[in-house]
């Protein structure tokens, strides 16, 4: 009986804490979480920051939060940081002049299955701000030019 009572209390506290975090999540993380949900097609649903532990965490759909570090792939981590940058820009320039975004080889470690989602996200963001995508990878340059319907400028070697 005591075990059941404690298990029930733990469940109530866990749900209350999750509801409180949802209601009080910082704007930047809320925006970045939405971008991440789009880029990962719902595989990851939330970003959190534990100020006490100084750890950025990610929550997989239906799973428990975990730190943004290995075993997450470097491509997934890059996508998380791109989403954080977009969320931060949206937060900083809300109702103000839009800040530009410069990405230098930000898609290098993103696999071919997720890059179309990233291009969709960048296309949406480009409707509100100037975005410069720099890369030394010919295949990514071609792919971005096609996916984003932009003019490519080769700077030469």
C-alpha cells in the first residue's frame, strides 16, 4: 500500500512538473521546439534547458528527456542548434526589423532524408528574413539551389 501511494504521488508530481514546464517554457525554446518538431517530422518534440545542471535537453516523441549530446548523431545535434538559432532570431526580432541569418556549412552533417525538411524550414524563414547559406559542398549547393529556388553565387577556389 505504501509503495502504491508513493508511486501515485510520484506520478502526480511528475505530471504537475511537466504541465508547469509547458506553461512556463521560455519563448526561445518554445519556438525552437516547434521548428525541431517540423525538421524531425515529429521524432523530437521538445527542447528544454536545465539551468541548474547547465544542460540542453531534447525529448523524443513519447520518450523521456535526454541531454543533447552523444548518442544523438552529429546531424541531429546540428539540426537542434539550427532550430535554436531560428527560435532565438524570431524571439529577438519580433515586431522589429528582421535580422539576417548566415549559415556556414550548417547542412553538412544532415542526412539526405532530413535535408528536405530543413529546406522547408529555411524557405519558411526566408519569407521573413534574409538567409545566406554558405557551403563548400557542391552537392549541397546544387540541392539547396533547387530546393530553395534561389540564385547560387560561386565564389571560386
